[in-house]
C-alpha cells in the first residue's frame, strides 16, 4: 500500500478545517451599517415630532387669539328702529352669550327687518314675531329652549329685552320687551339685554289699540336692527 506524503496530508487537513462562517471584518461592517440606519431613523423621528409640537403650539396660540378677537368683535349694543321710534338696547354678551350670538346672527341675516309686533299687552310686554299665533298669553311658550350659559340672575324688570325659550317652527327668533317688572316670566323668556334709550318708543308701542288677542289693530313693525360697539 502506497504511503501518503506528509505534504499531501497537510493540504487535506487545511481543506477540512477551512472556515465556513462570516469573517470578523464583515460583522463589524454590518454593525456599522445598522448603527448608521438607527441614528438616521432616530434623527428623522426627533425632527418630525419637534416640528409637529411647534406647529401645534403655534396653532394653539392662533386659536386663542382668534377666540379673543371674536369675543372682542361682538357688538355691545343693538339699535332697533321701529315705526314708533328707535330703541337702543345693551346686549348681555357675558351673561347670556349663546342667545346674544344667535340674536346677532339673525340680525346680520336681516331676520328682524319688517318684523311686526304681533302682541302688545299694556303694563306687561310687547312681542315682535314672524308667527301669527292668537293663543293665550299663558301658552306662548310650550317647549323649552334652554341655553347652557344663561345667567339666571337676570330678572325680568321693566324694559328688558328677551326671547322665548320655545323653538317655534319657521319663526326663527322672536323679541320681547317688558314694560313692567314681571319676574313670573323667567321660566318662559330668556333675558339677553336691556333698553337704555328709547323707552318712550316702547311706551308708544304699548299704547296702541289691540284686538281681543292683544294684536295691534294698526301695524307696528321693526324697520331694521343695527349692531354697534358704541352708542
């Protein structure tokens, strides 16, 4: 049997022991690549959320300024021009903000222009409405319309401006001006202002002749409503 030379045996041994795994330099390269990718992702994420936080903060400041500006833009007074004269009303925009905002919306849309005083009760109240309803006084408001921010300390003294708590279909927004202290109407009418000028015009409307349903025999109407910041 032929003997294998030592040199051949050495070559065979090297072939069997040849490494089959990944080399150390390759592993180091992989680690460096992963580290760079992680750093890049972290930097991108951090920049994104920092920018978003700044935008949200700026939006919050803008919104606060917008709200404050809108509140300061709300008129303080309403000039109600009627066929019997002009009535100046101070609006309770702090005490009854919901109702004042609704009144302003209807005013800007011209809702009150040409509105008739449909009910006039001496020593009680005058009512302007676009609904012709000859029901008894006790049945004026059958469905409550409540406002979350209504100031319950506003009582119905003489020359107070209010609107009914009932949501009349198709009627929009009606107006009441009291001509005497009537606190018993607090459950029926929301006060949102008071007459500061033109009480004589209110009294003149109060004195018109009416039928059995308290409707004026001669039409009395609101010509227009003008909103003002100062009188």
